[in-house]
């Protein structure tokens, strides 16, 4: 998360986590409220944390928000996962933050031997 914050893309992980949390809801009223909050936080074009999804997926979500299910954001979540997998994760592996973590783990392992 620290790396994503430094890249100004932590909203992707926050959205992904919010979708996972939504999937644990069982009560219709709770699903509706949580879905509405996820929508306002990450899908709405007015949100400062708006995630980058394609127009087709956004339209599908808009249509389904009348009666949302725990899976209303699945396509958007898959797009964000793919984006992080091909973009954020490789950059993280090359980042000074990750390299420093590897170095500290390597140092700890060699001192524990």
C-alpha cells in the first residue's frame, strides 16, 4: 500500500479490497448500502478515488446499481486486478522500497544462520 500511495494509485487496491468485503455481505439491505458506498467511492466520475475502468463495464454497473448483488463490481474488479498485475506489480518489484525490503530480509536471514 505504501508503494501504491507513492504512485498515486492506492485507490486500485482499496477498490479491490472493498469488492472483496462486499462479497462477505449476506443481507440485501447491507449489500445495497455497501455497494452504494463502493460506487460513490470508486466508480462515480465525481469521486476523487475513481478507478480506471472501461465505459462498457461502467455502464453495466450503472444499470445494475438499482438492485446490486455482491457481484455487481466483479468485471471492474477483474479489470483493476489486471491493471495492477501488468503495471503496478512489476513497478513495485523494481522499486527502491521492494529492493530495500529484500535487502533487509537477506540481512536478517544471513544473521540468523
